[in-house]
């Protein structure tokens, strides 16, 4: 009898604990709440990313890039030129011939497979190729710009078209790589020969805060889709991150200080890693490039900024943002926000 009572007590405790954690209704309610910035509900997420198949241009690109190895000298050169706020360009190292790749990217649109069910969208093996090709094309653009060759813009245009191939892929690592590539293209564009081609407006219009909102929502949709036991903590996570998105959508500064890397994925504050800082800082970086190009063309700069924490000034030689925005990286190779837009006399 005593044993039976213990078993009944254990079952009752199990039912009580399960009932406390079980929150099917709460999860359903949280999932049907619309996210800020016009993102809609979690159920609307897959509709933004219908399946697509890899096209012939993507296969050609993979074959052409297969003969190229990672080039440390090119990587170092590009990083140094990005971080150097001088209009003068250093002599590049030996750069592999990527003319066939450049022509392909200028001529055809690359489309990768898209399948939300695959980890990292199935594109993780392609990312090293994207980064390597971007650096080679940027290095080639810098080398041509050093010779005052307007064809330097073709290299950057090819790099941009390569970057756009990652559009429409919401997985976090793909967003991070696309942002890195875009920042690199923008960071050297102010050194290119004038005039500025029309296509570069696309780079200037790109913003990465909204795509990171989409990725945050996408990750919640993934978790919701694969849930086997709807719990109160999960419902609370959805609501916390929906609220977090609303708060970030109201941020007007380009220096994002609310970054706590706790590693606790259930804590929305722990989700604000350096990728968010880069996204907000890019708003100032694209203004730096736009103003530097205006100054070089003899046009007045735009002193006002999208960033509520600063303005731009130009003394006839040097373009400056009101304050530096440093990123907490071991080696910050970001574009500086103080640029000498006239060449240093030799």
C-alpha cells in the first residue's frame, strides 16, 4: 500500500511539473503575434523564402573558382587598405587572374539552392569561396584604381553581384558573410576613379539591421517549427525576442553599446553580438564613402547623418565623423570614419 501511494505521489508530481512547463496555448499565442517592422507572424516566415534551385551560372562559378586557393597576401593587402584612411593606394601583391569570373558575374546572375530545412541553407561550403573571390576582386579593383583605371569599378561590381547571390538566405552565417563582403566593397569604393557608376547606389542603399531582424525571426520560426514539447520558457523566448526587435528598430545611433555576449541563447541580450554592432556602424560607413566621393568630385558634403550620435565635417582635406565608433574586435579592420580625401604629396 505504501509503495502504491509513493507511485501515485510521483505520478502526481510528474503531472504537476509537466502541466507547469506545458504551454501549448501560450506558444501558439506567441507565434501568432506580428513582429515589428512589418515582419508579420512566425507562420509568414517561409513565404518570404520559397525554394529555389541552383542555376547554371552558379555551377560555372563554382568550377571557375575551384582553381583558386586562399591567398594570404591578398587578404592582408585588402584588410590594410580598408583600415587605412588615405586616398593613396599601396601597390598590391600578385593577384590571380579572375577575368573569367569577373566577366561571368557581370554577365549572369548567380542563384544558389535555397532550402530552409538545410543547416546554414546548405551553403556553408560556398562561403569560403565567396570570401576568397571577394578579396581577390577588391584587390584587383584597388590595383586598377592605383593606375587610375576606371575599369576598377567593374571588379567591385562583380564583387557586389557575388554578394547579392546571398540575398534571400536568412541563415545567420550567410547574413554575416554578406555584411562582411558589402562593408569591404563600400570601404574601398571611395578610392575608386571618378565618376561613380549608377549601380553603386545599391551598395549605398543596403542596410543590414532589417536583415538581422529577419534572421532573428527566422531562428524563432525554426525553433517553433521543430518544437516537440511547447513550454512556457519557449513562449517567453519568442515574446522577449519580438520585444527586442521592437526596441532595436527604434535605435537611431550608429554606435550600438547594448552588447552582452553571455553565450546564453535564451537571453535576448546575449544575442546582441558584434554582428549587430557592425550592422549599425555600416550606416556611418556608407555615409563616409558617399561624402568622400562628393568631396573628391568638388561637391559639398552632407553634414547631417542618419546617426543621431554624430555629424560630418570636412575642412577641405579631411572628412571626419563627430566621434570614432570602435568595434570590440581583436583586430578591427573596419573602414575608419576619418578619411583624408586628398592624396598626400609625395
